[in-house]
């Protein structure tokens, strides 16, 4: 596989099992060996931080390229197209008076009754059997 120049593999990287073996055997190393290992890990950490910075910069630039503002240039001729009415208008003429039109309509009272009066009225009564009748009492009918 071909990778860009940004990706590289650090040969100082160890697998989890190797790191676990290293942690269990730290007491067997001398002070100089531990300091050397610390320097090696610091160098690797610096290298990984640089790689992270480069990758985050690439992501930022890619996002700006995809989602950023476009660099289209507008000429004054294009903008004057929308100001055509203003350019053709005579500035010496006075501004026209603005009229406010208000229309208030009054609701007719009793229109519903008039509309429903012409409809036929059918009253249908249903008797519920005693087993299906709800239990009603004076307390349940009174609401507070």
C-alpha cells in the first residue's frame, strides 16, 4: 500500500504484550537504561504530537476547501442588474404617499343558529342495559 509522506511508522512502538512485559520487569533495569527508555518514549511522543498536528492541519484545510466560502468574484455589472429600478427612477420626483388600507369586518351574531335552523333535527335515544350502565352518584356528578 502506498501512503502519503505524512504517515510513517515509529519503530520504537511496541505491542501491548511487549509493554506489559516491560512494566513487570522495570525493577531489573538499571537507572541509565530507564532514563534512555524515557528519552526514547519522549522522542516518540514528540514525533506523534507532530504527526497529530500535521494531520489536524490537513483536516482543517480539507474542510475549508470543501465547506469554506467560495472565492467567486462579483463584478459591478452583475450587482447593477438588481438596482435597475433605482437607476431608472428620477430622483427629483417626490416620494409617493403611502396609503394604509384597513378593513374591519364585523362578525354577524346568530349566524350559526340561522344556518342550523334549516337542518332537520332527529333525536335518537339509547337505553343502556343495567350491566353496562356506569355507576353514577351525586358525588361523581359534582365537580369542584
